[in-house]
C-alpha cells in the first residue's frame, strides 16, 4: 500500500471520534452526484466516509487487503473514503455502537449485537463460512485436543467468534479453558499463528480457517490442523452493515455497489480470493438466526473484558 494511504490511518480516538457521519452524507440519494474530488494524500475532511473494519488482522493487513474496496467506493461515491479500525474488539464494538457509520465491516456475532442494541442493518455477507481451527506444529506428536491438557494455547482477541468457538472445542474434549489449558491472547489471527511458529512454549493456536488459508505454503507446511469446527455451518467471516441512520435507498445503493464490486470487477474478485471469503451475497433473516446461539457467550465475554 502507498505510504500516503498508510499514513491516513489514525488511532482509535481519532478515527472513531466523529459521530453520525451518515446524517451529513446521505440526506438524499442525490449525494452520489456530488462532485468531491479528493487528492490521494489529502487530509481528512468533514465529508470523508470512514469505514470501520473489525480488527481481526493487523492494521497493515487490513489496510492492504481492503484497499481495493476503499478505492472502488471512493471512485463510485465521489467522496474520500478511508478504512479505519480499533485496537481491539471491545473498543471496536463500543465505537460502532456510539457512531452511525455509512458502512461497517463486522464479525457475525458483533454484527448481531450492533443490530439488536444499536439499530445497525446488515446488508451483505461473505459466502465462505467461518470456522475455528486448532493448529499445532507439524512435528508435534499430539494426537487429539484432549492431549493439550496443561499446554499453552494462543488465540486472537478474547471476544473473537473464533476464540469462542475454540473454547467450545476445548470443552468438548474435556478441557476447561484457563484451568486445564493456559490461554494466551495474540490480538489477531496472524499474530497467533506467528507466535505458534516462533515460540516453543506455545503448543497450539486457535485461528480461523480464513487466516490459516492466507498463510504461505511454507508456513502451512510447518503446521498441522488438530481440530476443525467445519460442522458449524452458516456463519460468515464478515458482515457488511449500514448505520441506524441509513434509509432503504442508502442500503439498496450500497448493497448494489458492493455486490457489483465483488462479482463484476477483477479487483473485487481478487480481494475476496485473497481474503478467502469466496464471494458476497445479501443477508437474509435465517443468517441472523444462525448466529443467535452465540449471543449469550458473546455478551458474557464482553461483560468480563
């Protein structure tokens, strides 16, 4: 990513401070026709569109991977568009709840919270399902999850859906997370995998299938999947949402443009391939119902962070 784009990333207190940008952006559907040419290195302005993205990867990777979407929306909407994020899931959820963003890229469980608690509306989601993997080093003789008793296991953010899924895998094997297994947090999926590969004190990592697939062949050759929650179907990796101030016309416009980007442009197809998301489709009611069983654990973990 060009340095100018990276430098536009700011800390959470700066990126998420402005409230209700939607109201200024979409008073009428005609805002699409407004001429707003933005230089590539221009300083943030009041008409900028900020798209918060869940911090499931490092900031550098988020900015790099979602750059094609940022560029497409900026060209289409004729307004400066910036990708922003937060330092952790708790901060992200709080920032989204306090704001009214034109577009948010959320996790399935935190997206459902944003719907129920803050009035956000989910419009599209990834087609490839999300599941959790328990990964060990390739040469580790461990035969099953139960054999991780007394071991150190690293996960992404404690509030990540994959972390919650991984805890379920440990419990099904008769292990209590934090008691029978030492739990360590690496903030992001790629950091968890990096620690597993570089720290002999860590026996296993719990990460998403998408993060594992994004590894290079050399790194994957050094690892082995011990357990996989692929049987838990219907959970998307990422959900695209509009803020509570959006109108039906706003949501229809963004849905149309995002799906066009994903299906009809080489940049969109390439972005989704790199991310392992398969494609995008519109959200339906049954998608929301599929995530509801995870809500009690989601609320519990946020209450303890």
